[in-house]
C-alpha cells in the first residue's frame, strides 16, 4: 500500500524541478541569453511515463479479466527490514486463501501494523495460476498507472510551458 508514496514524491520532485528549470529558462530567454531546449527532455519523460502507465493499465486489465476475487485470512506477520529513511519497520503480511479445496499462500509488504492475525482481506488470484495473487485494492491495481499519468501530465505541461516561452521570445526578437 506504500507504493504510491515514492511515486508521489517522484512526481512532486519532477514538478518542482520542472518549475525551477522552466523559470530559469524563461528568465534566460527574456534576458537574451541562449536558451537550451529543455522542453524535449520533459516531453521525452512525459512519453516514457505515458508508456509505463499504458503498459501497467493493460497488465491490470488482463489481470482483472483473468482473475477471481476471494477472501483470504492473514496467518502471520514477520518483520522484513527497517526503512532506510525512518525507523518504521516493513512487515511481510502472509495470507492464506482457498481455491477449489487447495490452500495457497501469498505475501505482501506493509509498512504499518494495521492488520492482525486472523483478519480477512480481499484478494484476487489468477484463474490459470491460483498461486499468483495480489490484494484486491485499487492502489495495487491502478497505483503505477495513476502515478505514470500524473508524471506524464506534469511533464507534458512543463514541456509545453517551456516551449511556448521559447517561441514567444523568438517571435519578439524576430528570429
């Protein structure tokens, strides 16, 4: 569930960095200094984010189409490691679910201890590979896709702003 946090930090960092670069480029253009074409870098990043997002969405759609929802029972917690940026431990949450009378287990990393042994959680497993499962929550299905779209939108907007500023300055100079 903590997958969205680094993605959000990354997108926010791109936005702040992009605003700084866009402001510096615009200032340089208005002062008559040569302007590098940073808009291409942001446009390329937007395309990469969009491709990642589309690929993730396609994979999620295929997974959701080929999967079945069941309820799993949490059977154990074990501490995996401690996050480098804090003292908060990451736990391996192990759950068990039943498919046609056969018991399967899955594992996922969680940063909080919001669950306890015996709790029920919704999961989805692949019908053709019942041992492959994931927690049935929108973050696990659409988190990467959403972060990729945010990154593409932010980078695309910054690329457009920088490009329009460059064109405006060129038009004013008559170049």
